[in-house]
């Protein structure tokens, strides 16, 4: 134990850290991977996190995002790779010496301690003095607005309050890095929105560097400076919310970013960045993205957001004829699921006046339909795979 | 009951409809499933309550010495008085050893490792052996000519056989062997009720393994350990067969149960035997009340990950 460097620094005071300044310069993950026997939960992951950044790991359950977080926290040993914090290697350091703050999905509050006892726990372990502990705990409790609840036990608190205790407990140590594992997934919808802005506020006020795991793309988009989209243990794309939203790298990311219409079609002709694709009753012109090989006769996946599909006006060339099947009321707009004569499902937004059973001629602008070359060559291996991927987004 | 505001008051102007009798009974926890308790309740009354009360009144009717004569006799006679000490000096160490040894073992047994099931089976098997079998085994194994002493002799560790049977050590051994599986199983289930994420959280907060145990796991486990101690103590306090077979029933292991047995079935003084049994019960209850009282002052809420 004595040979490992102690990364913690219990003597820091909140006053010493300027509100926006981060204690962390750069955290570098190099080829971090984790396998359970022959099953690889996380393929080599390379990621550099800068101080003050809010990075979200986004993906469906089982994509390896929590594995990555546990590796960062030191709760899981790495199978390969290294983690370097400002030039010091930390992946060989046990969790208690890493000094990272972690917020667990189930909060993991100590049920036998009061709110104050929970928040002070880490300071006590570090041997911080009593007066200093009281001062820091008070300050953090004020920040998360729990001063009134300080004497209560976790069992007496609401879900949102427990969640704030968990955050307070993690940040009172002034950790260089805060790890959050789906902290909002146990809360109801209204509280989730409220806590989302709370987390962002705390991140900024304390000058934290945060890695946040979630399966909710809305949460990730609204909170994070940078997103890492994972699928089956591999990185699909890393970028800012705008980059991912506007330019998804593959159909999987597109599905996560709200492109609910994912259809496998055959390329008919290519001209510049535009291509015409069709299959069965669908024919449309789309914009080529993804930079793979596209040629006539190959398969491509088209990704379109529901809000970009509209009912064709007079004189417009429809991409398909379909019958509205499910019409959901979403306040200002209707969300319509229509089925073409050949069984393809098309999701679209409409202003009103559509009822189940109505026949619709729908269209989309060419720059709003993204075409991804399908992996492999030749005509489509499995057209059913793309709509399946679309299910992931909701 | 505050849950019965409606219907108990007589009808005034436009009273709300009176709740059905069935609902009012259900409010007090009475419904037809209560009948399921009936057979056990009858058995307890017939087989425990009645004999207990019969014994109690018997203990107040000794042949001589008035109402409390048998009780006075017990404490006046040094031989019988010492049985209190003999019983406590066996039951308390045996329970402490059983609980104390269960903690580290079940702490380690939470995680998977090769051979875990085999080890678990070995730990729990003594439960299936009767006290008499265990006692005979101890006599054979630890006796003066048993394998244990022969091995010691072969290794040159002892010149003369170490006396491990027919004395205090033999009974303590027997109590540990037969009591440990219960203590272990209880501790194990209490421990597995503590969510593993609590220790992980403690680790990320800078607690080393000892601090994690000392400040998180142990406080959450302590009420369970006290319950385990109580059960273990009750079993050890009533020690009888092993105290007779591998102990020194007329000396260091002359426990209260032997005293009561000899009074009732060797001297045929039923009143004295009943009084001895009542004293034993009272002493046991004092210890249980003390431990339970202590326990009620601890945190006893949920031990899950979510407070």
C-alpha cells in the first residue's frame, strides 16, 4: 500500500479553488479495456478529458459505459491500457487513494449516518480536522440546499434530496474528477429536469471535471460539453452535442440523436454528395455522409428525423405513400407512425388533422436525409436490422 | 386507532356511511388469514404455556421451607450456586467465539472463489450432527488416546496426552462445533443484506478496507450480530448432553440444567427441579433483555444501498 502514491489532497480549502478553475489539467485514457473471460465489455478506449470539462458517456444498457466509469473509479481492474492524470499513472492506484468523487446510481448513502455524517465521511477518512470538516460540510450542504436536512437520516429524505446528498458527499472532497453513474435514472420526470440543471450548476460553481454516464440522449445533450457514444463496448463517436446532433457518424449514433427513421435502401445513382436510393415503395434523394464507399447497387442506410418528414404539398414528389397507423398527441404537434404498402414504418411530425387510417404522401428535403453506406459490400444483408436499431432511441 | 374516524360516532346530520364491519376489523389487522395462526397458537398454549405455568406453581411448593424454599435452597447450597457461574462461563465464551469467528468468514464468503461451495458445506455440516454424535466424536478424536493427542505425541509436541475431554475445554469445543453453523448462517444472511455499493462508495471516499469495515459494514451488521449472539447464547445456555458426556458434570461443567436434572430425576424433588429451571429461565431472560436493550439503541433501519 505504501508504494502507491496518494492522489488525495485533504488540505485543500474551497477558497483556494477559484470558482471556475479546475484542479485537473488533463486525464488521459489510453487503450483502456475490460474483459470478463472471453466477453469484452469494453474495447480499448482512448479519451482525453480536459480540466473543467463535462463529458457524458452515452449508450444503451450493456454498452460498457458503466464498466468504463468503474475502471476510472478503480472499482474494476483494467484488462489492458492505462489512465494518466496530469502525467501520473493512476490505474494502479486503489480507489481509496485515487480521490475521485463518485455518485452511484442507487446513491449508496450510508443509512446509519445522518446527512451530515454522510457528507463528512470522506473528510473523516482523510483525517481532516473537526472545525475544517464542519465548515466544508456546511458550505457544501448550502450549495446543494440541504442545510435544513443535515440532521436527518437518508431514509427520511425524498429521492431528489438523497441524490443531492450523494452529490454533496462526492464533491465535498473537492475531487479532481467527479464520476456520475446514471444519477437521475431513479427520479421521476419533473425532478429529473430540475436535478439536471442542478448538476450543471454545481459543476460550474465548483469548477468540477465530470464524467457522466447515461442512456438518455436528452440528458447527455443538455448537460455535456462532449459526448462519447458507445455501442457494444466500442466508441461510435466522440464530439460536442452539436457535432453529434448535426453530423452523426453512423446510424447507431443517428438513432441516439433522434433520427427515428432508419431505413436500409439500395443506391440507384450518385451525383456529388447526393444520391438517389430506393427499395420497394420508397424512393428519395439524400445527402451522403460517413465517407464510406458508395456506388450504385450498394446498400445504404437513410436516417431522417421525424420532424423533417412532412406531408407532401401539391406538385411535390413524395418519397412514399403510407397509411397513418398510430397518432400520438404531443401538445403542439402530432407524432404519426405510418406504414407503407410494403410494411416500412415511417415516423413523422404533423401539425394536426391526421387520424389513424388516413393515407399520406410524405416527403423529405434532400439535405435532411442522411445516407450512411452500409458496412460490407453488395446488396443489403439485413434490411430489418436498421429499423431495429431505431428502437434504441426511445 | 386514528384510522377509524368514520362510523364510530352515532349518526348526526347526514353522517357518512358507516364502514362495513369487515373493513373496520381489517383496519385492526383482523381478517380470515388470522386463522392460519390458530394451530400453532393452540400447540403453544397446550405444550408450552400450560407446562410452564404448572412448573412455576410447582416450584413454589417445596416439601420444606415455605413458598420460596426451593429458591432459597438453590442459592444456599454452594454446589448448586456455582452452577450459575459454570453455565455463564461456558455460554458466554461459546457465543462470543461463534459470532466472532462467523464475521470474518462470512465477510470473505461474500465473494466468489473456487471451492466456495465445498467450504460452505464443510462449515454447515455440523448442523446435521446431533449433539450426542458430536460429543462422541470429540471423545474419540480429542480423548487421551485419540488421534489429536497421538499426532501431538508423534510430532513431539506433547509428552503426556493433553486433557481436552471430560472437562471445561471439551464442552466448549462441543458448543462451538455445534453452534458455529447457526451463527455463521445468520451472520452470512445479515451480511448479504448490506448492499455492496456502500463499501464501494466508502472506498471512493478514501476509506481503506479496515475503515470500510469499521465505519460502514460493522455498524450496519452489529444489530444482526447481537441477534445472532442471543440465539447462540440461548442454545449454549441450555447445554446438557455435552456437559454430561464430554464434560465434568460434577465439577467444572456442573451447569444449571444438570443441577435441575439431578434434582428432579435423581433426587425426585420436582419442586426443586422446577425452581432450578425457573432460575435458569430468569437468568437467560436477563441476558436477552440486556442485549435487546442495547440493540434498540443502535441504528436498525434498512441496510440497502438506497437509504
